[in-house]
C-alpha cells in the first residue's frame, strides 16, 4: 500500500462567496496550464530545489478530469473528505469571524498522484470566488517517519482570481510559511489516541452546513 500524502488548504472568503464556489460546476485540470510549475521540496533538508514535474509521468489527469466532470465543488470536497482512512483524519471548518475556510485530509491517497491532483484542482476553483486576502494549499508527506524524512510535494498560492505554485528557492519565505501552517494543522489533528479523541467526525456535515 502506498504511503498517503496529507493535504491542506486555507483561504479567506465570505460565506456568500463560499456558497457560490461550492455550488459551481468543477473545472477540468486543463483550465490551468501551469501544472508543470508544480515543484515540491523532495527532501526534508531542502537541499534540492524540488521534484521536477517530468518525474510525475504517471500523474493521472484523465481520471481526475472524469471525476471533475461530475458534480459541483461541494460534491467533490464531500468525497475528498470522505476518502480519509478514518473520519477523524479529515476536517472542514469555516470561521465566521475571520472568513477563513480550512479543508484538510491527513490521508489522501498517493497512487499516480491522483487524489492529491484532484484536491489541488478542486481547491484552485475557489480562487474565482475569493474576496479575502488569499490562501494556500499544501500537499505533504507528513505521516510516515520522523521529522527528517518529511517532504513537500506542492505548495499553491491562492489569490483573488488566480493561483500559482510556489517554489522553495524563488519563493523561500512564502513557501516555508505555507509548510509551517500546514504542519500546524496536520499536527493538530494527530494520529494517536489523543488525536483521534479530538478528531472532528463531522467534516462533511460542517461542509453541508455552509
């Protein structure tokens, strides 16, 4: 069995705009032409600039596009939350005071990068509706091994009307800040008995309340 990646997105958006985003039909991956710019930090020390997109030869755009062709963004997020290996390992929260939406799944499948790609394409759709200060999405190998074996596969910046991938070299500060924020969210969920006890099993219900 492949080691799952962990996925997290946070973005600021008003409740009315969030509802519009969730009700919109999902766009195919081809809507964005910059997928080759995705380049995550391959090793935990950051000594490499990243894993070149050319190494993602088995990235399954066709399957993801078939999924995206069915339903709106709410339905896709509902399924993405539902693929967590345990309900407590996925979260959706919307903070009314700050307008911050958080989507996280600690166990997104890694096969052919299919589910992580689906997560990124779904989250990118929010950029056309955001009316806040922006947001981010991170795909990271967080669960297995110690701190020195963690690595990041993708960091995406969400802005009003657009998105772009960040690189550990050219966008060092923003990249590192995004990874820190993702780690804080991932660690807050946890995998042990205490983390599971604190786990929110109402992720999909929270999404449907918006």
